[in-house]
C-alpha cells in the first residue's frame, strides 16, 4: 500500500497550494476547501445560480499564465480573504466574493 507523505489543496485554482497537516477525507468527495474559487479570464459563462463544470481554459492557470508562479498567495478560508505577495515584496489583501454555499 502506498504511503501519503503530503496533501495539498488549492483554495483558488491556479494560485499557491496550501499544505494540509491534517485533513478528514470522505469517499467520493473532494479535499475540503480545494478549488473554492477560480479567476475568470473573461466571461466564462459561469452561472452561480446553476453552477456547472467549466474547462480550466476559462480560468487563470499556470500552464497559460506562467507569471503566476512568481506570486505567493494565501487564503484565509474563515474570512474568505485572499492575500497576494509579489517577488518584490508588494502585498495586497482583499475579500473574495461571498463564501460558496454548501450543496444541499
């Protein structure tokens, strides 16, 4: 049986991963807090009233936006606040939109 040495989540798709020291996993579910948000690269057609899967090409991603690798980001899940720090040390912090609603 393989050993798990680390589990990471990406609270905002395409930005920095967060190491999870401990996490409760549920069969058939995603990692809690993983990819709660994504940053659109234009109008993607996403409808928050009827969320549906969209291809990653609709959002910022390292594969197409290599400069993302130079950013350090952190996400405060309780406050739904994103902080971004550049290589030069510039730091910005802002709230994301309202927290996503849990599935019924």
